């Protein structure tokens, strides 16, 4: 243990600190009367490691509440590496000359509100309570790599700057049992939350770091509170990541994690939009990688497939959108087949009818055995429909025909009776036949997606 005598003459601020320890109240130092406190002496006080404290200052002792000091100018480096301080440490509105070292220290609660701090080195710090940085101003990296915090980490109103370095705040690998507050403040530099775990994240867009300075890979949180709960805001938040700094193409985990939290909170539509945005960016990153590797055709095919999936079913996240496309295809088919039929570019889809004398005799320029011609200048279809034998043939209905050819699981028996006539004089016959193939193929595809959406085979959020 150290002795007060080892520190020589005490400053006015140090004397006030020792005198007020026993009260448990906050000791407020006045710059006009002296507020300088040496970090080495403060360390011994925080650790209750002064052998002659009560002798040097009558009745002086460290209160069970811990040490609460405000307005001090702390000179030197406060080094508590590996120390156990089973009390609260409150250094409020203080000016630190050097970055405190708290690596592997064990403390109850740490209060640094409104203080000016040139950084903190606190790897593996263990806080049984919380970390409070409200309205603090930092000018160097605040490193809490692998720290354990039993309560909240409150950075509300803080201005966190990495200074000459890039890192403003690093909670990489930290385990926080309470809420992480990042709101009403400012972060100039990188915010590292990789592999961190918090009970809840309470942030706001006004405190997000600049684009490229946010690192969220493997960051886990149970809920989101405060502002920024809409998918638009969360997507903007996630877009501030720069995966290129780690050499990765894309980090899917932060997007999946955000969507899961929103979904668990009841914001299913917002979660779905986040996942759609994730798919869009993930696929774009894959195409960029293909281009870098010189696989241009592969990138082109991927772009085509991605575009189709985006437009039709939102990358599989909205499979029931296929129902809308089915309705659109039904409408388009009804119009096209109706127009094709109106141009007499349909024919019976029945081999018996096509070989019958009535149909064959209605072909332009064909005469019957007696020399008379059935066709008097009409189309072959119009001529056939005027024959008595055609009265029993099913009447064409464009809407039913479009539906019958669109849905593979429905048999309305219309397709078995009619088909666009490629040999008709009107070009609508060839166009109608070509569209029919497309109509059938897309009908199969959209029907499968629609059924999958209803049955839950494809996740919609």
C-alpha cells in the first residue's frame, strides 16, 4: 500500500478530494480554488490503497458508495489495468490529460458524464453495473474490446471523436446486459460493434456515424427502441457499413439480424422490406465479384435473373405477388386472344373437325364435289361457323381461354377446342400462337410461386 506522504505536497483539489471521501457525496472542485488531481493519487484513492489516509486527513475513508468527483483536472495517466475496484467510480465533468487505462479492470459502475477524455483503453473491462458517457466529449479512440457490462451503456448526447485515429468507439466483442444508448450525440470516426451483444439498441439517425464508418457484422441485439424503426431508416443505417474495409463483398448477417428484430417486435412489413433490400445488395455484390473475376457472361445472366426475381416476387420475399402477375397475365391474355379471334385467326383444336368436309370446304378457293363453293369471300373460320354442324361446337370465350391456358391446375376444356391459327392470313394468328406459349410458361411459373406462397414453402419475411 502507498502512503499519502509519498505524494508530497497535496494540491487544493487533492485535499478537497480526501476530505470529502467519507461523505459519499459528489465532491465538486472549483477551478478558481484549484481542481488539479494527480492520476497516481486518484488511483490509490479509487483502490482504497492509502495506508495512512485516516491519519493524514482526520476521519477520511472511502465511502461504500465509491468515489464521486466532479470538475477535476486529472493530470497524468489513470492506470487501473487489472485492478479490482468493487465500488462505483464517478468522474463527472472532468478533464483528463491522458487516456485512462482500464484493461481487465473490475468496477461496479463507471460514470464519465460530461468529461473531456482523450480516449480510453478498456479491453476486457468488467463492469458489474453500467457505463455512463452522457454528454462526454472524446478526442481519441474509446476501446472496450471484449468488455462485459452488466447494465446499460449510455452515450446519449456524447460527442465521440477518434481524433487522429479512425476509431471513435469500439465495443467489438462486448457483452452488454442492458441497453446501448446512441442518441442525441455525434460520432466522428468509426463505430465498431462487430460480434457485440446487447439486450436492446436505442439509437437515433442524428448519432449514426458517417457512411463507411459503421461496422455491424455479427452484432446482435434483442430489440430496437427510440427513433429509426421504419424500414427506410434501418436500411439507411445498414447502408452506412463499408464491407470493403474488411475485404468482404457483403455482410448479410446485420440485415438478417435487423429483420429478425423488427419481425419479433411486430413490424413484419418493415422486416420484409429490409430483407428485400438485403437481397438486392447481396446480389449486386455477387455480380460485382463476377465482373472483377472477368466472368462477364455470368454477371450478365445473373443480372437478368436478379431483375426477373426482383420484379416478379421481390427475390422470393413476396411470393404472393405472383397472384398479381397471374391476374395481369389473365387480363393481357384475354385482350390478345379476343383480338386474335376477332381477326378470324383462331381455328378448332380438334382433329375430327379439321378433317371434316365443312372445315375443309370453307378454305378459300375450295369447291365441293358439285362445283359449288362454301366460302363466298369470308375467312375460313367465319365460313365454318355459318355451317349447321358448327352449331354444336363450343363457343369461344377469350377470358375463359386465357384462364384455361394460364392455370395448369385448372381444366376449363377451352384449350382443347380452340387454338390460334398460324396459317391464317392475319398476322395475329402467328402472334397469338407465340403469345400462347409464353402465356402457358409464365402461367406455370407464377402458379408454382403462388401455391408456394400460400403453403409457406417460400419465406415471405
